[in-house]
């Protein structure tokens, strides 16, 4: 066997062993603590909302630190989708879909912020900061007043402008009928 063949055979065996060692971790059952980190579904009826709170003023500060780089100042003008404006434009030829114009439930931005923001460290905001950023974004869309506070109860009281713009799933219809 030539020296090149020996090197290639060694590399192939090394790669196979490395893949096999990595495969031992692949597909394992997550620990309860790992599940808890990602088990945070927030439904329109508030199921899953944690007990904490945040204010518009706190949200403005958190936004300036973690969100403005992508979303822009006051939720618009950044490199990512705008979060503010667009009310009354969904039926137009060029609708602007934002938190304030499109999303039907206030629990949706809370869920999304907590799960996917900020880039590049999703899920790193505290629950208080998540409530605060949601409060700030709702405030920018004239849905929550300047001195507004969000918590697990007040978030459910928020009436989004496009709340009736969707045909909800049967489970959601039952929730809406109870209101």
C-alpha cells in the first residue's frame, strides 16, 4: 500500500470514528431541564404566559440595546421587517404587515420575542424584558398607552386591530366565544 493510500485510509477511519462518536448524542431524549428551556408555547388564550411584567419605558431601553440594530429606531427603518404602521392597508395592493396591522393576538408578539429574539441570541431576554419589548412595540403601534404595563393578565386584555381579520382554528373559536 502506498503512503497516499495509507493516509486516505487513516483519514477515512478517523472520520468514521468521529461520526460514530457524534452519533451517540444524536437522537437522544432531552433532559427535563432542556425541555423546559424550549417549552414555551403561548396561545391566544394566554395558556403558557409566565408570571412577570414589563413596561413601555423598560421596553424602549431593551429595544435600544438589543433590537434597533435590526428593526431600526422605533421599530422601523432597519435591515429587517418593520414592526410599526400599516393599519388600514391590508386590503390595499401593497399591504404593510406589521405587529399593529396584521397580527391578531397580543400573545403572538410576546411568544415570538421570547422564542426568537434577539438576533443572534434567541431566547436570551428575561421574561420581564420580553413583556417590556412587547409593551414597547404595542405602544409604537398606538395599541398600548405610553405608561402601559404588560403582564400575564393585561396582555390578554389587549385588542389588536386585526383581531377579527382571520378565520380561527376551532379551538380558538371556542376561546373567542367565551370572551
